[in-house]
C-alpha cells in the first residue's frame, strides 16, 4: 500500500491526545465519610472493572477514528500500472481541433463546442497543482507555456474556428516540444478532434514515451459541395465586354447534389445566378457569363446555398479591368509598319515602339506582350533580360530579320525551350493546317472552316524544334511550323519561321494576321492569380510597388490590416506575408493611401472533404502508447484516478472513521456503569 500524500501522516501524532486523557484523569473526587464501609468493598471492586472496560473501548474507538481520518487525508492506494505518477505534479497537453470542419454539428451541437467542454472536464479531473497546455491548429506562441487550471479554462473560452489544419504528426511533435522541457514530470497528451482524413501525414509519427489519448468528437453525416477553383476564358478584361468565368464545382458527398443554388457577385452587385447538379464524389466545370464591368479592380465572390455545412460556401477572387493594354514593339532601325498597323486598329491597345538598343529593361514587366521584329543580331544583354521576362510570366513574340544571325537567336530561344531559326530555305510552300485547339484560334471562328485560305511562304527559316511543351499554330506543307508557341516558366514564347516581309510570305498582309496578333495580345494577361490560399505564406508576385519607410504597403479588408514585406525580384514586386493569420476574403493592397491592387484569399478545400480516419488508421498514424475513445464514452471520473494510480482506499478510511465515531457515541451513551447500591443505614445492625 502507498500514500498519495504521505506528508499528512504526521497528523497521527494526534493519537497522543486521547491517550493522555485516558492516562491522566482530571476528575476530582470528593471524600464522603461513612461509619462503616466494610459492606461496600465487594460493590466497589465490581464497578471499577466495568468502568475500566468502558474507558478502554472508548479509547480504542477514538484512536481508530483519528487514525483512519488521518489516513483518509493521506489517500492510501494499492499501486496500479501508472502508480509512478501518483502524488507528483503532472503536465497535461490538450489539443482542441478548431479547424472549420469542427463547425459541423451533431445531435449535441457543434463539434467545436463539445471539444471545448470536454477539454475543461479533462483538465478538471486533475489536481490543483497540475499544469496544463492548451493547443489549437493556430500553433500560437502564447500556447507554448504551462497554465493553471483557471488560466486553462480562460484560454479554452477564447478558442475560435480557424482556417488552419494540422496533421497528427505535427500536433504530437508540437506537444512534445513543451512536455520534453519538463524533465522527470509525468506528461499526458489529449487530442480532441473529428479526425478528418487530412490529418493523416505522409509519414506517421514516431512512438512517444507519453500517453496519447485520442478523443473522437463524432460528427453527423451531411452532404457538402464547394468551389475548388475559378478561371476566365480570356486573359485580359475590357470594360463593358462579356466575360465568361469557369467555375470548378466539387461534390464531396457520397450522394448526388441536385440543383444547388449558386450566385456570382462582383463588387457587391449580383451578376449571375444558377443551380447546378453534380454527381457524387465528382468534379464538374460550369461557365457563368456576365458583362457590364467598369475599369478598375473587381472583387468577386461565388456563393453556394449548401446547408448545413456553410464554412466553405463562399469563394473569393479578384481581377483587374483595364482601359488599355500596353504592348512593346522592339524593332531594328525602323519600326515595323505591319505591327504598327495592327495595334492601331483598336484604341484598347497602347503600342510603344523602341529600337532594340534602347530598351528599358526595368520596365519590361509592365508590358504583357513584347514583340521583337527585324533584329539581325540579338545582343547578349537583351537576350538575358528577355529570358528573365518570359520566366516571370511575360509573353514574347519573335519575327526574325531577313538576315538573321542564327547564333544569336539560338542563344535567346534554346534556353527557353523554343524553336529557333537555323538555315534559310528558298522554296515556295503553303500552310497546310492551323491548330484550332490552341486558345489563339479556339474562339476565333464561329464554326471550323472547311477549306480555309491559309498563308504561303516563298522563303522561310528552318526551325530547330524546341521541347515537348511546344505546339504549332500554323504548319507548312514542308513540316516546318510557320508559327509556334512554347510555354516556358510562367510565360510563353511565340516564334515565326518567316520575317514580316512580303518577299518571304504573305503572312503580314493575310486576313489571319490581324486577328492572330490581337488574340495573342489579349491572351497575354499579366494580372497575376485570381486568388491565393490563406494557408500558404509563399511569395506572391503582384503589381509593381516601391516600398520605403515613408511609403508603407498595407493589406486591409476593413477588419484587419497586415503590413507585408515587399521585395524586388527580377524586375517584379513580391509580397511576403508575416505570421498573422489571414481570413478568407478580398484584401485591398494600399500604398500611400492609393489602391494598388485587390488580392483574394480562400481557405484550403481540404476541410470540405468530410471523410474521417477510422480507429485502425489512427493506430497507424499514432503508433505506440496511444488509445482512441469516443467523446461520449469518455469516463471523466476515471481520468487521473484508479485508471492511473490503482485502487484508492481513502473512501474506505472515511467510512471506517465514521463507524468508529459512531461506536464511541454509542459507548458513551449506552454503556453505563451501574450505580452502586448502598444499604439503608437504618437497616444496618
């Protein structure tokens, strides 16, 4: 037998009190004189024996009552499997899953509310001297310290739903960071969660010395559909024009979603509505059409009516509608008349012509499209800047000179994976096909032409092939691509086998030339992503910015303001967000009180998949000293007591103390010593 609080055993010294009372009687006797006491001798001997028995029984009852009362405070127990922790200060780490999936409900309310209540009950089952850690998906710095019970309960009250989610490996590792600092102190871990499948890590956690208790908050079964992504069919957006937005809908449920209402709003004004049906566990793309946009930044939101799971019913995006599209035309000695004519047909395009030796490299990223024509020899410096421009998302179109230096073109195009001219072929040939599947031509014709009038070439350059990410736009009968496009980095390279010279081909005066050039320009969008994720703190390229001590850049959504770090990389501005948590929504990027851009952030769609890890999967994720319990079956009374220490005996000690107290009362009240019977003096002879 062991004692939880052996220090209380010093109180056994109180047993001396009844002993002292018993050994030293403080009763004062009064002498009474009798004429003859010879008849009282037998009576006195008889009463002294009964009195001694009564006093000894009372003494024994008092000693046993005090002894068992002291033992009850010392809390004796028979050791169990975790008896080593008994009586010591313990450290308890409790993780409360506050991801968005915990906002779903069951018959008892929200899962997050139940997890918080269970966390309080678990902490309350431990001793007043034990210390606690509260942990959530946010992994806040203030949660890396130990709390008293009252502080712990206050911290639990402040927990709110978060867009973050963590794997079980990350959670256990975070708990161990603090618990390992408490050397020699018994440590316990509790993880309260619905255990979504996104909590599974690529590599399961290693076995831990502390006991990990997985407490499952069982959710209800609900259908759920969410928007995974959106994109426009056109890269650039013009005021008043019709826009077509593709919406990627994902049904995460095991049954079909039928006629789910969906609405699209731009800058708070509803632009499109509809209802969509999606088969179970499938993805479907639908197109929304709208128009009537003014120039400037647009903040859009798609809203689904998908109750009762509502945390993923909104999807945000942002884009810019521009009045003009700048195009940089780089020429040799004189500007190319065909290119000038093309981009002068529509006031939306704003062409800038510059000689190849006077290009301002710092301003390249402000042009969605750069067209290089008639340059005989491309300098090393220009080639280096153009490669960086394409890698950063720029679009480059090249028409070779009639006397092109093949080596300089190869030095520019080969590292980009694009086809480059090698030798001049003087043979007349005609275009045999156009690639109607490429975005340049996909929306150019109402119907596929049966016998199209295609351009021809009198002379052309043989194009050495690029990489596998290249595809033809126009192909000659000889097999050489007259026009080709190659994706390189985040940008694209368009290469031509013929110069813009009528002696080489009729391409510059052909009916396809103007729509091809305008279409390429419109596809050369450089507005950046429509949306970002709240979970990623990766670098975000944005519009050109200049940050200084007097010109601070801010991100604001009206409720919170964040000051990001701005860096200049390869001629573009890159934002690095600090550690603050971003919530889903549209944020205004402000510099010197002026709107620079609008950035949209969405939560990860991994929370939308309401599938969960079963007990066998949890056992694989958390091997070793771990157990899984349903929250409604968790016996709070067994935490930190019999299950941990063994069989406790303090209740038995209290019962025995009460029994001996009652025994003493009964002895005092009912065990009477008979009064001596004295003979009447008148009858004594």
